[in-house]
C-alpha cells in the first residue's frame, strides 16, 4: 500500500503510465478508455463569423474523415461564454480518441483536405492561422463518467482542480465515491445530461495550474440552474453528512476556476 501511495505522488508522466496500465498488471479503468486533445484558441473581435464558417465548411469535413477512418471518435467546437477581449482564449476544439496511440499528432492535413473536398484550396491553412491563434494544447484521460442516454449536449461547465500535495489518490477516490453518485442522481432526475472526471496528462510538471477537470454537462442553459445539490446528496448518500463530505473534498484539492462552454458544432 505504501508503494502505491508513493506512485500516486509522482509527476504526471508516471500517472500516464498508470493510466495505460504499464506499471500495474491487471489494472483496468472503470469506464472505457477515452482520451481528449483540447486546443485552446483565441479569435480576435470581428473575426468570429469567418472563423466559424471556416471550421464548418473546411475543418469539420476533415475531422469527419478522421472519424470515418477510426482515428478519432468525435470532434467538438465550443465557444467559451463570458470571455472578454483580454481573456487568454475564447474558443475550444476537442478531439476524442479511444486509445493513447491514436492521440499521436501525425495527421496529414493537406491529404485530409483532399479527401474531404478535392476542390478545396490549400490556402485555407494559412487563412485559418490568420483568423485564430492556438494558445495551448493539452491531452486528458477520462477517469470516470456518467451520462443520460440520448440526452443532447449543449453546455458544459468545466471546473479546473489543483490536487494538494500527496492527495492524488484520495482526490480520485472522493470524486468516485462521493460526487459521482450525486451527479448520477441529478442525471437520473433529468437535471443534468452528464458528468465526467478527467486527468491532465500532457503537459506535465509541477507548474501546471491544474491536475484534473470535472465536466458538468447540460442540455440547455436553463438546466444549469436546476438541481439541488443538498437534496441530491441525501438521495445518493442516505444518512450521511454533506459537511463531512465537503471537508473531505477540501482536504484533497482546490477549485482553481470554472468556465462555461457552449457547443457550437461537432462530428456527431
């Protein structure tokens, strides 16, 4: 047990190996393997309309080719709500994969453009660079999730979590044992479309602003105001004290910030 506790305190690259199952024979995730490459982008004022048209007419078809070939399972474009001109980014694209190997950034984009639209002009790549700036890219692995069948996704609340020193294993345990059942109640009651827990894999290092994110998924903007956490906690954990659960959670992590993303387009 002491050995496992030490492993959970290593840097992110060690966590990656744990996730892939190389260090613990017989290790398996509780949910199917899902990896996501998240690209944060900055579009300057006045360029939104052309940027969105460019992605819809040129980039989405390329991602559809990637999906058809099995490289990705989905691609989504989000707009960050309430982002101002001084914010670091205001749009996010996410590519989803069903294995670590497929996250390798080896796509031949000119060839994908030919396959998706043989008459397309290769100048779209240069124009895309002019329309937006890539601020940062990160790779995440899904640790756990719950979702409503056939429930549409429209908004996602992203909570960025920084785990306290030596509390990585305990934090994941709290999310799985305490908060996942609560979110399952909200999903079952129609107050959420889903919930997920994701671990940041790359970039690694102690300077990262966060180690995990949780995603609260909604079918409508109004749904974000629905659902009573205290009532949901009582349903999920009859007879247990919510204050004790909050204290336990607070000892493992800090909530760095929250953002709301609106789904604009996807390959679904």
